[in-house]
């Protein structure tokens, strides 16, 4: 039987792990060879008006990696430029401890504007390329796609977003998200136990308020059909934690969110889906049969982010750590499609990730995960994001780690509970590291 160290070496072929010069730890992981990873991670360091900023983002793509890749590269440029202009012009370069609480809403509003503007531009490009697709025969639609592939596929695929804008100088953070990826603050109490705080709200179909918001934005006669079986128009967005049949879970790499960047098939009139966008390639959209006819009053998805400001100074001496992760982590914690098929752990992913960052292994983790944990799973690399990932995919249990390498197991869609590993992206930034 292989050792944990040997399996870690073999599994390293399936992840991209890095510790940046600014001390940000990250990893992206997908062990199934037939699946191309669609998650993207961004880590940037800025000096704006003589203050030290860190920008972190996780983009969880679906239907392909085009939108997540574009967002991860383009959004930081826009936010950096807009932040510089906001601090310099709107705040007259007077962003300091004494006024940061007061001016925080200005920066929050800027972040929301930049995200919504980036998303809107994707849709405007589609409308400029094809103002009226309703009369397009398939041959003409395919010709338009061939000539304008990049902008069209950017609008067709989609991504969620979890991001944090951290001002190290002033000890504060803006957390913002579009969709169901997570931004978490983990702090240590006097007993060395870590506690998690979610920094911005999820946009999830499992949230009754989110479902109510979606329904309220459409006419009463359509309300009964906007959300069906936990999906928008019965097509997009599974609610997290709902034990659906495995075949349903695997037909589509779903966004669990009612909010996302891209996905313009549900933001534009139905003729864009029925006569143009449906001919674009995808990595796994559910069947479109009958869906275009159900699009009556778009948009059904929006890109309005949840934005939350937090002053970190009160917790600065509590080893604060900011963690971002895609919903692939949620599925690993849940375990429904993995080590205890058909049974959900019902554990809070934020709490589990936070406890996995403890120096002393929390005994509750074995009960939740069902296997042993090594606080320094990444070994000599000392990558805290990789520590979290390694402990979620098997920890010290060599049998479970070997399952993560079993391509036949992952390819078997006929099993009662197919072994399914979603893309995983994790970012960990210790603002005040605990001595290891």
C-alpha cells in the first residue's frame, strides 16, 4: 500500500499550488483527466496612494473556462484603476484609519459598479454582433459564431466570483461575491481554536429569500414557473445540499447561484438562445429542450454582487486569516458524491475550512470528514491552501487518497452514486500568521 507522501506526490499532477511573495497560499484541483478545470485564481499586490493592497479572487467557471478566465484577468485591472481614481479623486487621497468606516461605502459602490459593468459589456457585445437573431437559420448562426467566437462564448459560458480587497496598511477588507463561492474570515481564540465568519452573503437557490427575489422580479402569471425543482426555469441552478439523483447532479456543471457573470442565455431574449447561442460549444449544459420557449421576461440572472466591509483591527491580534474557496469545497465537505455516497454531512464548509487551518487538529474534523487529518498535510511546501485540500480529499487515509486517483471510478456514470469531484479552488491569506 502506498504511503500518504507517495500519494501526495502522485496527486500533485492534478493541482496547481503556489505561495506568493506576499504570503498568499493557493491551490486549484481537478483529478479527473477527462475534465478540464474551469476554476481560476487571482492574487495581486498593489501600491495605491502609498498604501499596501492585496486583491484575491476565485472564479468558478461553468460551461467552459472562457468567462472565468476572462473575469480573473480583466476584473483586477478594472478594480485597480477604479480604486486609484476613487482614492485620488473622490477621497482626495485621504483614506486613513480615522475615516475608513465613513468612506467604505464609496469603495463598496465602486466594486459593485465595476462587476456589473464588466458583465453588461459581455451582453452588449452579443447584441452588437447580432441585433435580431430571431430569423437566423442555423447555417447563418454558425457563420456568425465562427466570425465572432470569442465574444459570443464569453457571454454563453459563466462564472461565479468570490473576492477580497484587503488594505494591509489600514487593516480592513472589502469582501464581495457573485454566486455561491465563499469568502471567510478565520480567527483564533485564547484556546487556539479557530472560528469562522462568512464575510459576504451567498446567492444560492437554497436561500428562500433569494428564490423570493427572483420570483418577485417577474410577472405574476410567470411566477409559478420561474423556479422549478430548485432551478431557474427548471434548467439552471441546483440548490446546495439537496440530495438529487446522481444522474441529475452530473448532467451539468451547475451554478448553484441565481447570480452570475456571463450566462447570457438567461439574460437576453429567448431568440438568442434558440437561434444563436445554443450552437456554441459547452462542457456540459443540461438539455435545452423546451427552455427557450420558457424565457418570457429576462433577465433571470443578475451580476449584482454582495459587498461587505469589515474593519480588521479589532481581530488583528487573533491571527486573522482570509480564505476564499469555490463550491467544490462545499461538495467535498458535504460528501454526498464522494466518501459517504447518498449521505450529506450537513457540516458548514466555512467552519470546516477554518478548523483545518488550526495548528492543533480539531477532534471534530474526524467525525465530519470520516478520516484522520494532518495539520501540515502539504509537507515541506508549507502551503496552507494545500493543507486544506489534502485533508478534504482523504487526509491521512490512504484508501481515500487512492480513490482520488481512480480514473475508472470517476468515469463510471452508471454507479448508483457516481464518484464526482468538482473543480476546487482555495486561497488562504494569513494576515498575521501563527508561528508554525
